[in-house]
């Protein structure tokens, strides 16, 4: 069953179209990376999903509930974490979570143990009675995750949850997301593509407000990204670059010192052993070679380049 | 109304933690205590000032009426201004500080969010005003002797209605403004309009919210309240208009990043 259904969603600011006729449906318990270059419309889309921004047209359904701008009824069914969550600095972490729990209609006996468990999950037990104003960015982000999941939502929407964090904060936050992903549908935007490889099942890629791709990560890798052959030579392969670029089986050549990266046209290049046959026929010595699987970065670059 | 109480609780706690309630108490306490003292001391001060050698100023002894004069003057100046400054950020500050983003993605309706802002500030103003009006009354009668309690209660009620209108207008502008500074400016302009411009338009003056400020002496002298009913009703109506308009505008507002 789809937990997030977006149909023909558009958002215009005057004459500028930020999101254009976007449609997708995300199934239960999937972790979906929402990707796109800066200004692609990711944040605008997410803000429409959680009711902070009014769509120009289209419809949104989360956990079976229509999201209607200005109506908070659907808010019971999702959790939301903006890029840099802002809290009441005068509250303690515990007080904020209590306030959020009460807004969901939870009673004291219900939320007390829940908050304690969440504080353990996000590693804020020791800081629970500290004013939020004294929290570090990483602590705020983890408190942000705790407030977003206090109601055990079916859907969790996060806008760049780790981009403002240092490497330690990023790692801690990703670990928390890893723990949560078993029980909920997660949609999160990020520009750190290696994070998508680590925790996502599917990706949605948009550019200029339009959907470029929506599929499982593995399918997308198979469908779009070609293999990359990394070769280390005995001597500088400068002269080889132009010759290789003329070969039918080579899509792109990149040189770095004595190394060449060959983006291969298709899978058959390796199946037919074309690279080794080529170097052997030319009598060129090779120290080592590695065939790399495609990364999300490569897919992303390729799709955005194709769109342009 | 389930989501109303958590947000109301948060608002009341914020009034305490942000020391807004303390500032309100300080200003109301200053007005309540300084008004009778100033009324008592001003004649003595004037008597001791010799402007021209040999000239004698014949100033009558002050009475509870002078204390009331001071009370009205201070209330319309200090109290109204502190209400504008303290509550102009109610909604606007949540926009600039971005705290609205998380709150409005919880099951807290926009209507309840705005109503809680009004309810908490009305509650704080009412409690502090009633407390320090009582202090003023007791202090005035202890210095100047008897003064009509019932007439003073009516005066306080009409003044409170006026202060709550100023608060409602301030929160309305806080709701529609992008930041606190704009809200302060717009609220202050309307305050000037109500207090100084409307009384000059003779056709409007008997119904103007600021009527009490210019005619309180009649009320304190003869206890006749009928002339004050219409301005009070209109003030309350305008207060409700400000509340409904705030809710209506806020429901349509997109929360910008």
C-alpha cells in the first residue's frame, strides 16, 4: 500500500514554476532519497507535503489522508524534520518533547516512558534537562528526529537532515535513521549522495521541478549507469587518451597521473573483454585494473546532464 | 479544541520564561504606585519652585482626582506601549525564528495556535491589571481618603477593555507582518489613531474606543456609565474582529523558509 501519493503537484511563485506536474507513490516501509541539484524544487515539494506551503495544483495523500493546506488533520500521520529545525530555546529538550506529545493528545502515562526511550535512541538522555538554546547543531538535529517520531508516524519526511552537521553529527544522525527505517516510510532529501547509497531503497530525482527518475536504487543503477574501468599504467598514458576516445566501446575517458578512468558504453564491453584485447594488441603494459560499480553520484550526474 | 491546551500551556510558560510577565508586572506596578505618589508630590514640588522672586504659586491640595488623572495618563502611555512592545512578536517572532515550522506540522490547528496567543496575553494582562488596579485603589485611598469603589471598578473595566483592544490589534498586526518591527510600527500607528485622532472627530468621538480616556472624570464624579457603554461595546466588537481576522489571515498564510 502506498503511504505517500503525490498526483500532478505543481507550485508556482508568480511566473516561476518551482514544481511542475510532479507525481509519485511511495510504498510502505521504503526509505526514499529525494535528490536534485540546488533549486530543483525538493524543499518546496516537501513543504507542500507537510502543509506548510500551498500547492498551485495537484493532490497529496499521506497514510491515506488528504493533505489540505491550512488543515492540520493529516499531521497526526507523519513526522517532519526541516533542514535546520528551530525550537523554543527557552525550553529544555524534555519539555519540548512533552509539548509535542501533548499536542498529539498523549497523556502523561503514555508519553513519559515514550520520551525516555526516544531520548535514549537519539542519545540525548544526559542533556534532556538542558535548555535547547545550549544544544549543539547535532543535538538539535537529533532532538528534531525525536520530535518527528514521537507519535510513531507511518511516514517520516526529512529535508536535508544531515547537511548542516559535521562528520560526527552526520554519522550519529544517520545511525538514528538506520534504527528507525524498519518501521516507517521515510522520504528524505539530501545532497550527500553517499548517504543515499548507505540507507535508501529507492530514489526520486527531480530537476527544475520535474521528475527525472523514480525507481529502486538497484534498478536505476542497472538501467542508467554504465561501468567504470579504472586502469593503472606503467607510464603516463597521455598519448592513449585521444586514441581511446575514438573507440566505440568507450563513452568517456578521464586521466589522473598514471591512471585512466574509462566509462564503458555497456555491459558487453567487459563480457567481450574488449579493453584487455585493445591494450594487449597495442602492447601496452598495465599494473592493475578495477571495474567499479556505479555510484549514486554517477547516476545523478548522468540523469541531470541528460535532462539539460 | 484538544490542541488548544498544549499550545496555551506553552504560551503561558513562555510569558514566564521570557520574563514578559515580569516586565508587565513592573510597568503596571510602577503605574499603580507612582500615580498616587506623583499626585501627592506635584503640588509640593511646584510650591518649592520660585520662578520669579516674590511670586507665590497658589496650588490647591491634591485629591484622589489628581491620583486618577495620573493613573489614566500613565496607563494610556506606559501600559499601552508596553503591551505593544511585548506582544508585537507573538506570531511574527515565531515566523522570523522559524519555530512555526515544527509547531504547524503537528496536529495543532492554525485557529487554536492564534487563539492561544490571544488567550494567554489576555489572561496575563487581565490578572496583572486587576491586581495592580486594586493596589492603586488601596494606595490612593490610604493617601487621599475615600474614593468611590464602584466608580473606580467601572473605570478599570473600561480601561481594561481598551487595553485588550490594543493587545488584539497588536497580535493581529503580528499575525500579518513578516517581522516584529513592522508589527510594532503598525500597532503604534493604530494606537495613535485611536487615542489622538478619533477624539477630534465629533461624530465618532462618543463611540470611539478612547472615549474613556477623555471623559473618565464624568464617570468618577457621578458614576454615570451609560455614555461609556457604546465605546466599550465597539471596543469589544473590534477586539473580536481582530481575533477573527487574525485567524482568517493566518489560515491562508504560507510559512516561508
